[in-house]
C-alpha cells in the first residue's frame, strides 16, 4: 500500500468523494451556474472569475492536503495508542 501511495497509484484527493451522489449533484449545479454566469459576463469579468476560481482551487488544495496530513497523523496516533495499551 505504501508503494502504491508513493508511486501515485492511490490518489486520496481524487477518490474519496467518488461515491457521494450529493457531491456530484452539487458539482453539476455549480458547473451549470458558472456557465450561466460566463454567458453574461464581459471579457474582463470572465478573467476575474477565472482568477477567482484559481484562488478557490488553491485554497481547497491546501485545505485538502492539511486534512489528509491531520487524518494520517490521527490514525497513526490511534494505532500507536491502541498497541501501547495491550
């Protein structure tokens, strides 16, 4: 499993929401609404929206990485604690 993680065969940030129907529905709504916005925007407003999207994506990327690291550390601490108590 560690080899798979190292070599990119396991990609947690891409697969942990795959089974969530509610998430997929929200993504569809968001994409549809974004298309509606872009149709009515001037080129300058479209550029602003693209920059905004880039910032939001970067923020989500940072938050997801931190959540992954926190969850990993928590799981290891729980494992160590459970082994220590035996």
